[in-house]
C-alpha cells in the first residue's frame, strides 16, 4: 500500500464551473481568449490554485479549453469560446439575482438615484437596458436596472431608505425600476466600468443578463454583438 495514499486520491472536480467563484476563471479566459494561461496567473483572479485547476479540468472535459502539459511550460488556452458562452447562458438566468421592483414617475429618476447612491457610498452598477442605452440602444425599453453592492441582510433597510429619498413605490410585480443584489457578487462590481459617467457591468455580464432576460433581452444582445462587430471589435 502506498505510503502517501491520501496524496494519490483523485481531486473531486467542482460541480458547477458557472458558479460565483468558479466563474472568475472563465471570465479571465474570455477576457483574454488568445492568452496562454498558467495557474499562478489565474490565482491572481482571486481564487485558489486548487479551484483554478479543478475548473480548468472540467472546462477541458467540456471541450472549452486546451491544456498543454509541458512541465514548467504548461499552459491552458481557450479554444471553443462560442460553446462556452452558449452553455453559460443556458446555465444562468437573470432571475437568479435577488431583485426588487418599483414604480417611479420621476423622469430624472436614474440620475437622482445614482447621485444619491454615490453620496451614500453604496456600491452600484447598471445592467440590462440601463447599461445598453449608454452603449448603443436598440430595443425601446425605458426601465431601470441597478445592481446594489450591499449584504442581503441589509437590503431591506437600504431599499426603504431609497424609497423615502427618491419617492418611488414598491410593487408586487412589474414596475419600471429594479434593484438587484447579484448572484455573481465576486465579479459584477469588480469588473464594472464607467461609460458616460455611469458605472456599467462588464460586456460579458451584460451579455449574460440580456440573453437570459426575455422577451427582448436576446434581441438587444444580438444588436450589441453586431454594433461592436461593425467597429472591428468583439462585444464578448
């Protein structure tokens, strides 16, 4: 019997590479699809070497990546980007976020809202049509979608304060304002960027949100893909 039996036990792979923490590896691969990644570089994304290795093993089994084992020169490279994106869309849904809907009749609602959140130092970023309107609007949808960087246990108090300050109303369903605590907490705020003075989710997160937001989200996503393609760029 081998003396180091425990070290020979095969590592159990992660169950879902599209989970919050595991997805940090996939986001890195998609951000630089031509790069030859090594584990220490992926560790800089905020995950352990063990988790990175497990995610890459499962990604290889799914055919998304190529892993070249050459000792110190080993690396991983993304080879099936479209397949990865398609499967990610199938595994995710905007409904996985913790969302709360409201009605506002103030035409300056979003401007006032973002100003107040900034004043209160509450982390936030725009998604869905609130984000796409700042890039290249196509679908006519005037609703507002805001991710909030607050603990779930504090969300109720934060929303009640916003109701008082901005004068909007909670609805059982529907409405034109949506405040959301993201499922992908590890990346939504980390990867956000500023467009026309407002914080906006990354292109990848915007694509995932739009593609899983029927009926018109996929149409908006397709427009953005075409918009960037005409500029010689990739949306995702």
